[in-house]
C-alpha cells in the first residue's frame, strides 16, 4: 500500500511539473501562413492558430499581443489582440 501511494504521488508531481504554462509576448507579425493556420513573429517564433482564431483577420506588419502555450512541442495561441 505504501509503495502504491508513493508511486501515485510521484506520477502526480511529474505530471504537474510538465504542465503547459501560458506565455504572453508583444511582437510584430512577420508572416501569415493561411494554409498552415500559423503566424511567424519578427523574433522567428512560429505560433499555431486554433480553429476559433481566423488567420484571415491577421496581417504581416501588425503589432500584436499573443498569449500562447506549448502543447506536444507546438506553440498554440490562446488569444491574440492588437498591441497598444
């Protein structure tokens, strides 16, 4: 029983330490890939857009604030707003 509890506690600690945390960045869009549903920022970071964000509404040269997290090795946008 004690071994089982230790194993469960270890799994929970590992799972919580690898959870994705949201990051926010303000940058300018360098390019928009409509086919790939992604944008590339001027710093070279490529971010994938989910279905609820329309790639057609974004333009290269637009300054934006993007909130994203990394899932399965891909950076996925959760929100994108024009920067002030």
